[in-house]
C-alpha cells in the first residue's frame, strides 16, 4: 500500500493542490546505525528523533556516530508541473540527503534549518525513497568544535515537504520563508522599514507582487503592489507605518505580513521595536528602560534529549516566566522557531548565540584557522540571522562565548563575525559572554561578564571589589553579568546549619550560598544593564563524570525546582508573591541545633515551630532565617505571610550521615 504524505493525500488523488501546500514528513521513518550495515532490522521512528534519546537514563550510552533515516514519499501525478522542496528544521550535526539514490545536498551545522529543491529528482505517481545520513561525530570544520553540552545526533526537529507553483517566494534563502522584514527607524510616531522578498520562477521572468501588513487592530497598515523580477535576487519593498503599535514585554504587539507573488501566498508575523543600550548601562526598548532579568537555556531535557516538542518548549517558557525572568539566552546556538514564536507572543526578550564557544577542557580547540572552519562559521551566522530576523523578541546576537584569545587570527575572525552580524542586521546589538581580560571584550556592542568569584576562586564578597573596579577602569563598557553554580540533588543531613562538606559532590547549600551571596552584592547595584543566571535547567554533559551539568535552577526533567529557583522568583516575580522554606529535600537531621531558612517576597513573614512563633531575621534581599533553635523529635515547621503558607515536618534524631 502506497504511503501518502499525511494519512493522507487521499484527497490529492482527486483534487489538485492550491498554489502552496505544506505537508509534514515527521512520520514513517526507518532508522538504523551505519555500523549495522543493513536496514533489515531498522526501527520505525517519528521525528523529532535522536538516537541518544535514553543516554541520560543509563539505558543507552551517549553515542557520537552516524545514523541512517529512510522513508518513502508518494508523489501524485497531479503534482506534475509543480515545484517541490524538502525543508529540515534541524539535523545534528551534518546531514547528507539522498532521493532515489541521488545525492541532493549536504548541510553542515546542527542548529539551523535548510531546504533542498527536489522537483527534477522525483518520480511522479510513485514512491520515492528519501535517505538522510546523519553524523554527530566531532568534526574540526563544523562549529561548535568545543562545547560542554551533548550534541545529540539525529533529525531532531520537524521535516516538511513544500509544494508550490513554478513562480514562488523561494524557501531556499538560508532555510527561511524567503521574506525578511527589516526595520530602519522606529519611534512611537512612525516605523520606516522594508520587506525583502526572494522570488524564483521556472517559467516567468516577471510577476505581480502584493505586500500587505495588517496591524494588531486588524486594519491594513501597508498595502503595496508592484511588478518584480523572478531571478532569485532580492525584491525590496519600502514601507512606512504611522503611529505604530510597538512590541514590548509589557505589550507584545504583532503585525501580520502577507505576500502574494503570482499565485503564491505566504504569511509571516513580526513586530517593531527600538533597541538601545546607553552608556549609562540602561537597556532601552522603545525609549524606556527595561531591566533585563535573564536565564541561559540549553538544548535538552531528560527522556527526549534535544528532540523537544512544542508543548515542552511551552512548559519551559511557563516556568521561566513564573520565576519572573523576562529574557532567555539561547546558549551556544538557536532553539526551535516555535520557542521564539512564543517569546514574540508573550513578550520575552531573546539573546541568540552563534556557535563560537569554548568549554573548560584543555583538549578543546574552539577555533581552527582553516578555510572550511571559517566558511562554516560565516554560513551559520548568515543562517541564524536570516532565520530569526523577523522575531521582535530576538534583541541581540551573541558572537562568542568564553573564548580564550589565542593569536591575531582568532581575534581577526571574531571581529569579522561581529562585522558580518552588524552588516546583515544593523538593528540589533551584538553581545558576547566573556570570562577573560583584554581586547576581546571590546569587539561586540555589549559584553556580559561570566563571573565565578566565590566558586572556583576567591570569596563571594570579592564581587563587591570587582564591581568597584568595573565602575572605575571599565565604566565605558556597556556590560551585564552572568553567574551560576552547581547543585546536586541531595545534600548532607545537617547541611542546613553546617556548611563544611567534604567529598566530590556539590550539595545544594553551595548553590544556595553562591546565589544568595551574589544577590546580596548585586541587588541595587547600578552597574549592569542586565543579570543572566547560568543556567535555567540542568543539561546533559557526558564529558563530566555525572553525565549532567547541574548548575540549573531546575533539574534535567525541567520540572523539579531547586531552592534557588524560589530565590529568583521572590526577587523577580512582581505579580505573584513567593514563600518557600529551604532544604525541604532533607527533612531528617541528626543535630539538635538548627536554623530554619526561607525566601519570602511578602512583607512581615512569620515562622511558627510546633505552634510557637520563632524569631527571624532578614539576612538579604527576600532571605530570612531563624535564630539557632534546639529541636528534638518530630517538629512542625510553618511559615506564614499573608495568605501564603509553606510548611515541612522536620525530624531530629539518629539519622545516618549522608554520603
């Protein structure tokens, strides 16, 4: 029985498609590893898929290897005369695509979409064998060549078939829909910009093009028609919008853009806003100061690896927003488009990294001065900017992360990528995350210092000294701060009071103390345009013994919140108050002398122990603790603040010492 696209195309056997149709190719794939030599025992899979799906559960080892994906596509005879395109939204890391045994293209880079035209490669009224060979093995000419996180191999984002008329807005422009909305000037009185449309045709040299931009109120703000060439080059349509409704976190207004080219119709969404970061360290959106409260977001989740669904991205964003963060950093590389669509709709700011990064391993080389490496970086920058250009939520491009400068060639290449980003998109600032001194910090428009004082060097109180130095010698830099610390799931039984700990674990109190100390030093400081917590979620990192880098505020399941999550919820969530007792994971302790500690954003919290009120002190922003209490047996601990209540049962006795 023939496999139609979707369940499918039964309708297509009778009726021809309209000017443009898009069909999901996520189902009916067969998968097998290259070293299996044959597909006789191939497994049926659905994409998004990764062969490292169960690596973090221990049921399968993390593999950097080559896998094969095969499926058949039935192409009905009614499509003769149409044009057909395959679009992959993400394959980690190198993809070679074959149709009916013929190689139709290669894509090198695991984070961006790519499209191939297959019009002259298909057999009509018959099955066509699609074969995708995927490798996530290390290669020194595909960025990133240095990273802590796992590069989960597979077709881990959606695949689709696009069917168009001979004259179409091309989906071949760096994997995009072929429409770029560029803003030149933005004010509350007027937006001036241009729509850049890429047209292609196998029959006509010219076609009619209509551009319509519909405002959030449903009325047409722009309507223009013209004749344009269909040679694949850019068709630029300037436009102006009077008294625009601007996009902002508080009011994420979006415009619908509709392009009709011949009989092809395509719609996208965008928004308009003005981004500035002033010398006074203010992040300005539409002329208004917008303090940035951000979290770094990596690319996996327990049980699914990087093959995350739209629903899971939505759950992540809900948790991030509930904490009160208003910004995410797509660390190392971009996330799926659906996440940025949600950020557009919900008013969340986005920093998107380019994959030029360096992990803290001596074996790693982040930059190779070869033509293939440098060309791959340039291509990925072009793809990332083109594919995310229309998202108003994307407000900055991250050029590099944690690089250690090694020679003039590396510095020259970093400068080149920064200049390329500025040329492709003058409307957004460039940014870098740095833990180094020197000239590398002066390349991008913005700099974010990744600080670790009090963790791998010095004391947390040194942060104040460091800030004083920044305010003096480096005050001309437009700078923000990033910081984070690891935390294991458990902690020693008496860790609530006693902080000394020996062993190779990272107990939760270390993470709490680190973040609480930074909060005490930084809250109220007028030095940074933003604060970035590194990270929101734990992520897979098999290069470490534990297999997980557990510096997140939430565990790898993206559900289990750590105490530090509530610290930032108390600080950042201005609409819903927070009350949270720390250390509830450890309700059995051996020592009788205990302090009860908690976070509260409500005024005048009250601590009640076994029905009696206990004295508490405010020891930092939203941070409270009791005096030393002598407790025995089973104790009912409750904190009350207005209508909020949090409680735990604390048992004191002969408890086995934690490992």
